[in-house]
């Protein structure tokens, strides 16, 4: 099942819609709220992009001007609120993201798809370095999550929990793959090694 095309596909747009579900805000307050609620760990937030996203949401009728704040000599701040169309869009968009797996393109997968251009021993060395970093990240992530559980309901920490699980899963996979390279049990590793020793492409690689 393919995910339907949306008028806006930037994840920051969804973050803005959901944030405005709480109350009307001006763009700076939206950014501050996203950061204070830890959403900058899952969504890239740039002020310049945020203002553009808000303008595009207004253009499509998903948000509207709710007020214009004036405080002394400070510049006016336009406060935006969520429209009924914006609520529906946020609800449908979030539902699609939760229900329909989307093909993503993590940069590590890109590197894995081309790793044969490096010698097996070099790949093993690099993966050992990655494994060390992942293990540290997994341990620190677990500790941070345990601390957060003390003050916040799990409902508001599921994305952090998911991130930690993904780091742990990658750690386990890298450890196993590294072991296969070092033991020589990885199918094709002998041809891979000969290619870097002789420069000749093994038949199984063509």
C-alpha cells in the first residue's frame, strides 16, 4: 500500500501542525516549544525553514492568522492557529505514517551497499570503530531514557525509546556482520579479498 501524496511532505510541517494543536503560537514560539518538548531530536528545526513552512501551511489553508502581537517597540509577531483543514491533514498524515511503512534511505545503508570497494580488513577496522561508538550510544541512550521515565509518562517518550532500540538493533547486526568478516564465514568474502589483492573481478561479482 503506497502512501498518498500530500500537498506538503516536509516532516517539519507535520511538527508545526501538531504543535499548533496545543494552542495558537507565533513561529518563534513554535520552535521553542518543539525544542522544549524534545522534538528537535526527531525533526530538523531551522528558523528560516520554519517560517517558510508556516507560510506554505497558510497558503494551503491548514493554518490561519489568529492574532498579531505587539509589545512595546518590539516587531509585531503574527500568531497562527490551526484550521479544521489543518487538523484533518495532521490526523490523516500521522495515521498514514504510523500505518504504512515508507522506504527511507539512511546513509549507513548507502555505505553498506558500496563497501566492497574497500578491502575486507579495512571494512572490519571501520566497523569495529562504529561498533564502539554504537555501544557507547546505546548505553548512554538507555541511561537517559531511564532518567526521563522518572519525570515523563512513557507515552511522551516512545520516539526516544524507538531510537534507543534502533541503535541496539544496529549494534547487534554490526557485531554479527563484523564477526563473519573476521572469521571468513561471510559468503563471497574470499572473492572480495582476492579482488583487492589481484585487481581481478571475481566471476560471482559480475
